[in-house]
C-alpha cells in the first residue's frame, strides 16, 4: 500500500480521513500536532515552550518537529505498516527536510494528498469543531453532517466532547494565513516531484474518502 502525506488547511478533515484509512486499511496515523501535544503533556521545559508557541497559533521550530516526527516514523516503519503523515510539511523548508528524512529511511512509495478548502468553509469547520475526550473522534456543531447525535456527547464511546484550546477566531486567522503563505510553494515542490494529488475537501467525508481510496493501492 502507498504511504500518504496530507496537506490541508485547519479542519479540512485530515483527522477524519486518517481515521478512516487507519480503520479500513491499517494505516499508522502520524500527526505532528498530536506528537507536539504529547510533548506538552509531559510538562518538561521543552513541553512548556512548545505549549506557548502552539497557543499563539505560530509554528514550532522545524528541528523540534522533525526530531519528533523522525523518531515516530522510524518506529512505525519497523512495524511494516503504511503510514499517513498529517501536519508536516507546513513550510517549503519542511518539505525538503521531509524528502531528506524519507531518503535516509528509504521511503519512496508515497503520495502527497492536498485537501483543498477555502477560508470561509475552513473557518466554519474550525469554530464548530468538537473532539471526543475518550476516543478522539471529531464532530462539528456548525456542519449538519458532522453533528453528534446527542449534543456534547460522542456517538461512539459516550465521552464528553470538547473544543481544542487553539480553535478560536483569532488563532484561526493566523493559522490560515500562515498556511496559505506557505502551502503554494510546497504544492509546486511536490508537483515537480510528481507526488501531488488534489482532492476537493468541501465534499462530505464519505465522498472525500472514496476519492482518497482510489490511490491506496496505486503503484508508484
Ligand atoms: P495541528 O494539530 O496540526 O492543527 O497543529 C497544532 C499546532 O501544532 C500548530 O498550530 C503548530 O503550532 C504546531 N505544529 C503542528 N505541526 C507543525 C509543523 N509541521 N511545524 C511547526 N509547527 C507545527
């Protein structure tokens, strides 16, 4: 199976699509946001510094993120499962860092999925986003098809749903602007490498998944 790198604006549904790939095909989901949040949870000096940067909506230092990613990727590769990288690269420099990292780890069998979503739709999804404290499933109280059956409660495990602390209107604008400024050269970079796939992320999650699925077993 092919490995994926997901590139998308905040709340385009990377988490949802990753979960579908994990459940149906046994992918390993590597989210740099999650890796950083794990580091924050350790409350080390580094964790506290990372927390301040993340809360302001800015990007964490490239080398810190790359180190966390590389460690995780190495352990995933040893399990021989396909992987999805979610949240990296966010800058052209990170794209080159990832290519070097893949070269070092002998990874060539991958495609970069660009989930395309405009500002207003992304904003609606971010401000309404709710995440389950138990199983991590995502919902949205502003998008009809993504609402939980019972308000504030997870359909799957009945745990309480909560908002992420960085999902505010102020940090959203910063995150989206940073994203747009950085994403265009990254897309050009992967297009030149013949690795880029464009997906329309304004569709329903099931339809996006159908599009992505057509590439799962593609031979490079
Ligand atoms: P996410 O969960 O992907 O929305 O990421 C949440 C936050 O983690 C971002 O706003 C950044 O502060 C930080 N972060 C995640 N991935 C990266 C990355 N590749 N480079 C720098 N910072 C990152």
